[in-house]
């Protein structure tokens, strides 16, 4: 049941004027006939024509005689008034009262460009291509788009339709929610939404609201009357009939007004929930987004030629499906026009062949090519599958005994091979063809053709042959000293150990007879700069990951690469722009697991979506963010202060009373994300937490200059308590990594115990000729398992001590991969 309520327009003198359009359908280039009516005698009135928030026209109309109470006048409709316009009339009485009224008139058929669009399917009956033809004004811009049936049926707003175009146009109106419209939707999604806007009379209840809803600011010494504000509705809106309501909650489900008008004042009809439902109601498969099936084959644009026509030949993808094509045009004479109706195209071919094969195999393996033959005709057909000859591979023929495959009889045959099959009407047939590559390494292409009486189809796949065995990340580094003079190297002797065996270690440095290797040559101390943009974990250490720590690794590597180029005057804008674009993407991945809603853990980072907050991960993120905060590139990449403050506040809240920082969950205490955060010494009260405390102290030291107010004071106090704890337990630490970390932290914060920490680390050095390393023993020579830790320890010493050249001499030959 539908109800309609009528409310009287407020006027203290009971004088009213009104305006209405007498034509129901108006097009651009026609005249809008408007009827003015008043309840009293007057001589003239004023009118304003507005569209999309702009005043387009104004004028004055005079009545024929003083006894007239109505007047008919016309307004020419121009393209500026599409898709609709508002007519505001007002009159000033002899007593200074301003009377007003308004009406909104939609403009139908504003698409004046008479353009024709058709698909010519006759030129290519095999449906490998189709011709799109446009006939219209010369110089017009045309745009064509296509959607697969499964995506088009969603009607989720990403397709071109009259309803979508009208919604976009009407969104430019200041008070579009008050415009009456009729919307019809198809249950199946086969038909786009149909929408029609109607003439809308004045929805306001007084002259004040009439000018407000017309988006007009009035300057006058006259009287503009309005409904009086009720005394009990202080700081709230008054309902016309009774009660009051808060304007903040005016679009809620609870109606506080009996008339139900003011509650819905300027409320937009949200369609977002319906669109989300349409998008998510279907279990989407990978083909939905057409990443590999050329789903954008008809997304083209161009201009109509001087003869008034434009023809484009489009390659149709090998997909058995229905497609829906929509188009629009922008004419230099008639403006925007949407081409209707939507054209449906079926890309089903009478015969179709598809191929599938692995992209990578190892040397010595055979590979099977999966070939699918589809018969889309109503009759059985005979097909010939042809494996083309090549010098890169041979055909693998399996011998048969009584119709059964005999694996012991395998023949390797070269040349071209034919296979004859019958395909039932409307059916499919799978044919597997086995080949063996002849090449030892590299890529080769397999070409197969399917031939029938009505159509032939040819496809190819490229397969890469890689060597046997697994890739070894370890390598040998060599320092070329160019400090004194330039050196011409005619022959480069690669330093490779004579034996791959490591004493007392089952791991091997390399495998005898390794089929491939690569050489990287770079200068300075940083390593290869941007082998790809962005630099990722896979580029440097050959590993991939999806956790927050992995994304922080990618973020930090790119940030320090930029800093290196900046400090060496090698940073150019073209490279920097590309890197900054990728930096923001990686930063978005990191912030995906930043907690903001949980009041307890707000400001923390998680390794995974459902994992617990992690102290080490949050502190490392804080350090990386601080290194990425640089004034010169704030316009391209910046970490907001509220993020830094949130992480700092969370770390401070989880500091222990003795000044240490420890993981919150037992699982992280037993199995930390970073194994180096697991202390080698424990006290009687629980974990020693020296390494983790030092790690968090670095982050607090870096972020304190960027904080302000009370949080800055709290961060300084937390940093002071952590330093006091580290100084107290300095003599109890013996592990090289822990000694190096504490020495670096105490030196960074300028602690009074930094000299004592220096002496402890200096006493653990190893000198071997001109090499110096900071290790506990000579095991770094034999065990690759610990070399990375010792490399990190020595690198920390580089940032702390003064024997720079000696440390570099050891660090260079012991680098891990390309780092």
C-alpha cells in the first residue's frame, strides 16, 4: 500500500505563485512552454533558468493586464540545459514580501548526433575477425567497449548504458535527490537498467527552503518568509507538524517527524549495496577478468574520417561466449551521444582448437602437449591434427600391443606427424601429443595445426628448458681495487674454490658440472642498483613471500637504493618517478596489516591477517618508515605522522617495567619471526630480551625528533629506561651479534657505556693478514650457515668503528648473493 501526504505551502499573507511546464517531453532545440499562475493580481514576475548549479538565463515577464492571474511563456532549450534545468520564479509584493516557486524540467533526447553503428560479420565467416563500422559527423570521436556475458549480466555499473550516463549527468545537479525519477531493473540482468526522470515541482514548504534547495544565495532588503523555529528545538531542526530531529541523523531509519518529510531532507538514495551485491553474488573465476583471453579486444577508439565513416577490423579472441558491445560518440557539432541499442556478438566458431603445455621443463624431460578440439556444428566432422616438424624437438611415439600402450617400446621420430580423429556433433575431444626436446638448454616452440573441411586452426606454445638440479644462491665475490688508478682487465680470473666440499658441513658450495652461472660486476659498496623496478626479494635472494616482513624488505631495499643514488648524485627524475610509484604500492601492502580499529593493539603490525601483533615487526616497520621519510621527496612518498605516532604509542604501552621489550604471545617468544631476536642467555625471570630491546630502541631514537607533545616525552622516557637496561646487562652478553648490536645502539644514542661496548666488540675481532672480521671463531671460513650472521655483525661494526678499509676488505668477498 502506498500513501501520499499533502502539506500546505507556508505564506503569512496567503498569497501564492506557481510555475509548471506543460510539455511532458522536451528535446534540445525545442521550446519549453511554462505556465505561471498566481492567487492574486500582479503586474510582473521574474524568472531564472539554472542547470548544473549555473545560472544560464534570466528575464522578466509582464502580464497583459492588471486583472490577469496567469501567464504562459516559453524558453528555448539549448545543449547547456541538458540533462535538465530548473526554473525559479519570484515576485516582490508592494509590502516587500518575496514569493517564490520552482520546477525542475528534464530534457529528453539530448543525444542529437544521428550516428549509426553496426558489426559486419559477413567478411570473415570463420569469426577470426569482425568489422565495426561507424557513420556520422566528420571528426567525431568514437569509443567502443565490450563485455563478456558473465560480466555484462551483473549490471554493476561498469558498462555504458543510458541509466549510467543519466546518473552521471544528474550528479552535477546540487539537489539531485529531490528530482523525481522512475527506475526499472531486469531480474536476470539481460537488460540494462531503464531510468526516466520526471518533471519535479517545488518540494519546499516555504520561500526560504525554495531558495536554499535551488542553490541560490539571496541578497535583499525584502521579507523572505519561512516556518518559525520551535522554542523546544534549540540547536535542532523543527518538524512541520510536531517534534524535532537532529540533522546529523536525518537519513536514519528512525522517523522522528510525524510528517516524515524533514527526516528525509536531502537524503540520497544509495545504490552501493545493490552494486556490491551484484558484484559478489557470483563465484568469480579467473576468466571473469579476462587476463589472458583478450577480454579488451573491442576496447578501441578513434575519429570518424572526413567522408563521414570509420571502419575498424577487430581480432576476435578464441573464446566461445557472447559479447555485448556499447559505443558512444562526441561530435564537434552535436556533443555527446550514446549509441543504442547494445549489440550482441557471438564468438562461437564452427571449429576451435586450443593448446596447453607447461612453460618450463628440465633437461632430459619429455613434455605432453594437451590439445582440445571443439566441434560446434550439428554434424560429426573429421579432423587432422598435425605436429609440425622442427629441429628443436622430436615426436615421442609409444608402441602398442593389442591396443594397449607398451611403455617399453618408445620411438623418437622426427619430421611432421599427422593424427586423424572423429569429433562428435557439438562435442569436444582431447588429444595429447608427447615431444622430447633435442636442445640441452634454452627455449623452443611447438607448433600444432587442426584441419577440418570447414576450418583450420593453428596454435603454438613456447617451452623453456632449464638445467637439471636446483639453483644455489651462494657465490664467490672478488674485490677489484681501483682506488689508485684505472685497470684494464683483459682476462678476468673467476675465484672458484677447487673443491665444493666444506669441512664438517654437509652443504656444498656448488655442484660439479654445473651447466650455468652468471657474473655481476658493480662498483662502490652497495651492489647492483635497480636491476628491476621495483627491487624485490626475488631479485636479490631468489625468494618470494607475502608476509608483512617480506613487503618491508622490498620497501627498505628500494628506499636505500634511492638514498644511495641521491648521495652519489646519480638520481634522475625518470627513474625516481617509477620507483616512487612502486614504493607507494608496496607501502599500501604493508599498511594492509596495520591495526587501527582494535583499541588494545592500535598501532601494531601483524605478519598475517589472522596472526598476533608483533613487537619486532612493528619496530622494524618504524625504522624503515623513518629511513623513507625525507623532505625532498615528500610530494612523492610520505609516511603520515599519525602512523608514526600510532606505532610509537603501541610500543611504549607494551614496554615492561624493567625497561625491556618482549613479544606478547608465547608462540613468538619461543619462535620469533627474526631468529636473531632469540636471546642466547636467559635469566631466572624469563627471556633476557636484550636483542629485541636494542632493536626497539633504534626505532624510538629515530622517531623521537618527529614526535611532539606528550607522546614525545613518553617516548624519551621509554628510550631512557631501555638504555639503562642495556647498559646494566652489557657485561652479561657474549654472543657476537648481541655484542655488535648493543655497541651500535649505545654508540647511536651516545651512551656513557659506548666505550666499554667498543672494547668488548674489539676484543672479538679476527685479523687474517689484511682482513678484519668480528666473529667468535674462524668458523666463518668453513660454514656458510653462519657467514650471513657474521657479515651482519661486521656490517654493524662498519657503522660504529674506525677501521673502515680493513672491514670492507673482509665484507666484500663474503657478501651474500647480490646484497
